[in-house]
C-alpha cells in the first residue's frame, strides 16, 4: 500500500471541502469572494510545484488500481493548469452566478479531483468512480444558473444522456469482468488475447467505448455536446470542453493501450471510422451555426475527431500527439471561452454578431479571440498547427508501415475537415473586425484578473506553438514510457 | 545571426510592433511597414552582392535545433537557387508596401497582414528545413485570403475569396501530406533538407515510395503555382485582390511551389521525377496555349494580367520538366524575372483602377495622354510580358526553350508559338485599347504619378527587369552551379537507379 502517491488527490479533495465550508465562516462581500478563488488557485499552484515537479514519485498503489506513471503525471499537470484557468475565469464570471459562487468553485475542484483520479486509474472500478465523480459534478455545474431555462435544459440533457452512458459503461465493465475475471488493466492485458473471439467480451468493450465516447463527444455519442455547451455557464463549458474531454482521452488511452491492446490492434478500422465520422460531423454541423457557444460545441466534436486520429494510429507517437494537442487545445479553448464570458455575460443571446466591433470595444479581447480561432483552425505559428501536424504525421506513419489503406482515407478526411473549419473560424474573426451591424460600441470594462487571464492564454498558445520542445518531450516520455 | 534571419525577421518584427500602434496613427503605421520592408530589401541586395557563385555548400548558413525528437531545426541558408528569389522577394515586398497607399480603410490591419505575408514567404525561401519551409509559407498564405476577403474589389469578391481559399488550402495541405510522407519514408529522421539529400545519396527511396509521394508534391505545389488544369483560382483571385496583395502573391508566393519542386522533389525523388515530368511537359502546354487563349478573350485588364501570369508559369514548368542544366537554370531565371514583372503589372493596374475606378478595357482608352509615366511603364511591362529582348523574361524564356528542345521538341515548338504569337496578341491589344486611341471625356483630369516617391516602386521593378535582362550573367552565374547539382541528382547514374529498384518496396517501408 503506497498511499503517499495519492497526496495530490487528497489535498485537492481537502481543498474542495474547505472551499465549501468557507461560506459558513467567512461572511464576505461578493467582491471579496473573488479572493477565495485566488486562494484556491494559489493552493493548486503550490501543489503543482510541490507534487508534480520533475522528480515526482512514480509507482502503483492499492494493488495496482492506482498508477502514477509519466502519463498520469502529464495529465495531472494538464488538469491542474486547466482548473487554475477555469477558476480564474469563474472568478470573473461570478456576478452571473446568483447562488453561492463558492459552491461553484468547490464543485470545480471536486471535478478536478475526479480528473486526477482518472489520470491514475488502472482498474475498472477506479475508472468508473472517477468518471462518475466528474460527471455528477458536471450535472450540477451545467445547470448552475437555475434561473436560466437554457441552463436547466442543458443540465437535464446532460443528466439523461450521461446517466445512460454510465449505465452502458457499467454494463460493459460487468461483461468484461464476467468473461475475463479481472478488473485490473495490467492483468486484463495478459488474459485479453484469449477472448478476442468471445462475443460477450467484445460487447463489453463496445459498451465501455460508448461510455468513454460520451465523455469525449465522439460520433455517435456526441449529440449532447452543442446543447450542453450552449446552456451551461461559460466557465463550466470551458471546463467541460477541456478537462472532461481530456479525462475521457486519458481513460481511452489507458483502456485501449494498457488494458486491451490485443483488441485495439484488431480494431483499427473501427477507430478510423469513428474518427473520420467525428471530424466530418463536427465540422459540417458547425458550418451554419450562429450561436458562438454552440459553434464551439460542434468545433469541440471535430477536435475530438482530430485527437482520435492519434488514437486510431495505434502508436506511441500517436498518443504523444494526442497529449500535445490537448495541451495546445487547453489554452486555445479557455481563451475563447474567456472572451465569450466577458463579452456576453450581460447579453441575453450569444450570437456571433455580438462580437461585432469588438476590436474597438476591447482590442485585447479581440486579439485573444482571433488568436484562439487561428489556433483552432491550425494555422502557424500557434499551438493548433503543430498539434495537427503531429497527429497527421502519426496517421501517415501508420499508413506507411501497415498495409491498411484506411489511414490514407482518414488523412484525406482530416484534410477536408480542416478545410471546412477555416470557413467558420474565419467567420468569427470576420464578425469581430469587419461586421457592418455594429450597434454597441461602448468599451468593455476589464478587471486586472481578466486581462491577466487573456494574456496568459495568449502566451500559452504562442509558447506551445513556437517552443514545442518542452511539452512534446513530456508527451513523448509519457507515451513511450507507457508502452 | 545570419543576414537571412534579418531579411525575413524585420517584416515579422514590424508586424508584431504594429499590433501595439493605435490604428489612427496612419502615418506611423505606414512608415513602419515601408521602413521594415526597405531594410529587408537593402539587406537582400547586400546579401546578393556578397554571395559567391559556385561556392561549396550553403552560404550565410545558420542552424539552431528546434524540436530534437523530430529532427526539426531552424536552418537557413542560400545557394544559387534561392539567392535570386530572396532578392526578388524583398524588392517586391518593398514595392508592395510602397504601393499600399491605395488602401484607405483599416490600414493597420492591412499592413500587419502585408508584413506577415512578406516576412513569411521570404523566410520560406531562406529555410533549409522542410518543416519551416512549409510553416512559414502557410504563415504567408493565410493573410492572402483575409486581404482578398476584406479589402478586395469587384462584385465577385466573396466568390473569389472562397475559391482561392479552398484551392490554395487544398494545395498546401496536399503538399504537407507529401512532405510528411517524405520525411517518414526517407528514414533519416530529420527535416533538414541538406541532411535528407545526403541521406538519399546512400539510401535512395524506393521507386514505389517515390511514385506515391511525388504526385502529392507535384499536384500540391502545382495547385499553388496554378498548374493547368488547377489554375482557375488565379485570374479571378488576382482580379479581386487589392493590388499589393496581388503583387506579393503573384510575384513571390506563387514561386514557392516551383522552388519546392526544384529544391525538394527533384533531388530526392529522381526516378519519379523522370516518370512524371513527361506528363508535366504536356500539362504546361495547357498553361501556355489554353490559358494564353483565355487571356486573349479577356475584357478586364486584371483578368488578362492574371491569365497571362498563369500562362508564364507554363514556361517555368517546361524548364523544370526538361531536367537538364540549361532548362532548370532558365526556370529559376524566369521565376525571378516573373516575380518582378507580375508585381509591376499588378501595381500598374492597381494605379489605373485607383484613378479610373474601372479596369474594363472597353471603358478605358487613351490613358497615355494623361498618365505618361504609368502608361509608359505599362507599355514596357507588356513588352516584357511578351518576351521582348532587353527584359529579363526574354532571357529566361529563351534559356528554357534551348534547354527543353532536346527532350520535348514538339512541346517547345508549340510553346514558342504560344509565347510569341498569343502573348504578343493579347499584350499589344491591351496596350492599344488602354493606352492609345481617344481618351474618354470623364478621364480628362486624371493625375499621373508625379512625385518621385510614388514613382519609386514602379521604377525599381522596371529597373530590376532591365538589369537582369541586359546583364543576365549576374543571375545565371549564381544559379548555374547549384542548378547543376540539382540536375545531377535528378539524373542519377544507372547504378543508383538499380539500387533503389532493387530494394523491395514491401520490406523497406519502415525501419
């Protein structure tokens, strides 16, 4: 038993509880509650530096159910940074959250704890518990603006589809356990080759994939994404787009490449098809969208598709590309949602036209949004370009080394997707700079924190795009150490 | 720091600096842009003069590792193939910045994009690393679309923006796939072009792999260069673009694909090149004859220039297809010459559009009476365009014809006919309708470019055409030794061919 590996998670859960209790003891004005968010950020920052430094301990705990390897550490760093950015964003958003903002903060921290467990899970029980911790927290976060009908609608949709997918996943786990007799990924990898033709086992795997596909919003489990993205409070959307998706990906990588590599190797075609459909669906549906958050919802589906390219490649370089892509995606998406939160929190609609004249109202926000769109579209020198480059490289590499021509088709589908996405991303930029129907030209007041957050995201996008070495080396270490 | 870094770095730094200049400081914005391109042009001239023809290896080289795990490094350097292109690019970028006075709205954004375009493409030409080669071109390409969409002109502007975005993005992405496949297939685990070429000397790629990758690069780059039948974006795109954008794109960016073919595809994939070049020689007739014929039918000056610039690409492809020293040297020569010429003609047509508000040739006439300087410059540009001796284009085209004669005599006969007769017809006819004849009454008070600052860009480009036209050795002596290296690699000895054919395509796919 090696519980010391779990220090980080324990601290984060404790932080969440303290945050929740703080409301009873500190009777402070809403402005000062922002400082509690900063306090939370500071604690997370200290934990990041103390427990996730270069010499972070590795090993397994709880009979192999909890694993701390380089991939877990990579994703934990990712989740902590994501939570810090989202807490920052929530503290700027606090006037739009009528009921206690402190619960909002603590729910974010609980979701973070779920994600941290997900990064380390090496056992189906751990997987399920961490996923439930994330999903149940998000049910609340999504419907947090109780007075907004859209938020409630989003919450209900997320609840129903989330519960359904959890049910599938539990069923899948039961089937796998029933046939293979083990819950542990490492042990399962040894026995899985015997069950390659066992229909019950394979049904279990499919059901499990359905549950994870829901988390990452892969076709055909993507249907909730646009509605929930649109309805949820913007910080919750941002965390959903970044944290929850990444948690889905880390679990997917664990399951596919640690637990059942034998099955995965046979299912390349299946992964290729899911990836291709996800890319096409996300991009095509985003084309006619006018609602900005919905548009980003569809775009997040398409990005899930791009990341599935790296999964479908079934190679270490593919996994490292997925991780690198997620790191760039983090700053890019948080940047976009920061702008949306600041520009639109006092508007009753979230139409793209609300961005009109933003370059006169707030040049900083206009720049942030433009760079974010450019990065999502995958244009150099920002993070998105190098990420897409790595993903395409992984797919072509696999295409050249295996006789499977599906990889070439997948490459061209990805190209088509990237091409389509130019249209709607540039539509947003066009609305900012060149829209004719500008009504409101009043400057947008920005607090120091908001400016800092925007600049931080810009710096992140450029840093990951122009100096990819650091993140790429970490991702490589995680992916290659993982095999 | 290599001088090359400064040549393309200055415009990029200026673009970044402009972000922090308030948009209403119009003079400052313009001054920064013109100054940055002027510095980069001056440095390019200095670099061109210091360049030693035929020296071994690359000059002004600089290499900094960037991503070790993938073998990507920041590596710049020049040899005879790109020294002229960088000189041309820097001068054209300066001229385009000077000509941007016609932009009256949102100047700050325009100049930022213009500087990104110029810096990006100059960097792509200087780059000796496949990744940066692509990366910097993409950085230059995307602003083009935005500029056409926002500052473009004409009713079909939106359509043109869509068309050019889709076409060129497809081209660029195909080339990207080709480059990644090339990197993976070479087995050298480096994006460094000299290292790849060295590696290919001992471990040539299999013919099977070459035949798979070469068409990706050929058609990817071909779309970017408007190789017939993928040319239809060009005339309309240039017709709708603001003239500085058209100058930089037609002048510099379009040469990227050709440069990529010569620099990367020919030396690394010689067998496939031989196989495909016969085909390209016939495609280039499509450019020269068919697009020339289309140009004859144009009633709009910009569409005519756009088509004629597509037609000129045919000569360059013919030079590359001949795969011999004379042909490739001629192709590189035309790339430089056409850069100056295309920029000049688009700048002039931009001036005319600015003053008259139309480019319909039926509405124009007798402009030479009022616009003496512009009219004369346009006449000279038209003559250069149909290949009159004394201008650089003549030298390049003649060289290409000499080079290609041995390989493709029929194509050369048809191309010469197309170049001389068709080019002559549309150019002289345009000159007659626009510059001569009666001047419509509404144009009686047109203002010529009188002050020397306004005349500078046109004069500079014309001067460059003259200098290289009268003293072609300035350029050919620099191109020739390195074109020779490329040609010797593209025409491998029989033993090398046997070596790459002997490798079994199945077993060698990945090691």
